[in-house]
C-alpha cells in the first residue's frame, strides 16, 4: 500500500477561507471583527518568525490584530499588567503570549493571568479542565489541527485504536483527551506511550491511528506501523541546512518507509505545522462569537 499524503497546507488554506467568509458575515451583521494580540518578549529568532506568521494570517483573515513587542528585560509585574490591560480591552478576543519567556519571568503565572475566555492557546488550567470533561470552548491549536486533519482526511475515528507517542502538555495529553471524548470526530480507544513504556512497538503496531509527537527523528520505523494505519507526524526536527541556507526539517516518522505501509500520512514540513496557526485563528473567531453571545 502507498499512503495518501495529506497536505496540511491545503487543508489549512481551506479552513482559512471558511474563517475569512465567516468574519465578513459577522462584520456585516455586528460591525466588529475578531481581535488578536500576540505579545512577544525579547527577540528570539524562532519566536519572532512564529509571531510574524500569526500576525500575517490574522490580517489576511480580516481580524483586528496587534503585535505587542516588549523588551527582554520587562519585569514580570509589567507583563502581568499588560495582560490585564488586554483582558479588559473589548476589541481583543484572543491573547497569545509567545513562549518561551525569559528566565526571570514565571511562565505559569503569566499564562494563568490570561482571561480563560481570551486564552486562544488553551493553556490555562480552566481550559485544560474543560477539555478533559468534554466542555472545551478552545482546543489547543496543534491537537485541534490533528483532529481536523483526521476528519477532513476521511479517517474513521469512532471505535478506532489510537496510539499517541509522547505525553507533552501541548500535544500528547490534550490529543489523547480529545479523541477519547464521546463526541463527533472522537470516541476512539486511546493509548498513550512515552519514555517509561516497556515495549512501544507492541502498542504502535496495534494502532489504526498513530499520532507521533516524540521529538526524535525516525522514532517510528515501518516495522512499528500496522498495514493501512493513518499516521500523523507532529515532529519538527532540524536535521541540517538546505543548499539555500534554510533549516532542513524532518518529522519523527521514517516517512519514506512508513508511507509504503500506511493508508494516510502527513508530511514534514507541510503537515500538522500549517494547521496550528489556522486553529489559533479558529479559536480567536470562537472567542469573538462567544463575546457576541455574552453582550
Ligand atoms: N511557542 C511555540 N509554540 C507556541 C504556541 O503554540 N503558543 C505559544 N504561546 N507559544 C509557543
């Protein structure tokens, strides 16, 4: 079997068109648009490029958007005051503080300061709790992108054996919780394997849907995959430099070998990555709609 390669770039484009159309409709009806602020502390090059991409997408979709750059030496108190200002700003529906933060700032304290109704990253414990009990308003962006790719890729999730490789708070734990809910696009039997698992391959070989967020190139080889499985590769590993001087990326899955065995596979780059920013925009739109309901 040679797998269908599902392009996150294409699916993300389609979802962005849907968001853009809905923003236009809501603007005509209510005279306002979703507002997103991205707060960047310091000048970490990777963070600058992520935040720039988020802002560019927000503008393309017709959002009101603010890029708030703060110096590396901003105090925790000043950053908390800034978040408080945006919590109270009626034009802002989504607040994103780009991580990592400088060492002198307590990241947890900062993330907990964001109004849960504006927490479009879905990192606040209130939103994590809502996700676990099946009441999520916002789903964290990368897991939401994975779920959307499975649904739009025509993968049957209900009743499937899902194996998640990796237990991070950003990907592994939330996607496992999302897919086990009794809900549309979920209702799966979910196993999470991690560095403490005795025989990872024994689990991955059972998977109808294999989601890999291990943070290690070629963590998943063809012998670890069931014939016909749907394989979602969340890994982004820098494995060298292209002749143009750009970072050469690879996922966590041995793509060339596994694609001969899987029924569906996501590439790296161009798979889960492009979906993440798009789901951030979807969450901002949801936050905006929620604010309209509560006016
Ligand atoms: N840094 C890297 N990825 C993310 C993300 O999804 N959200 C935030 N806030 N910071 C990040």
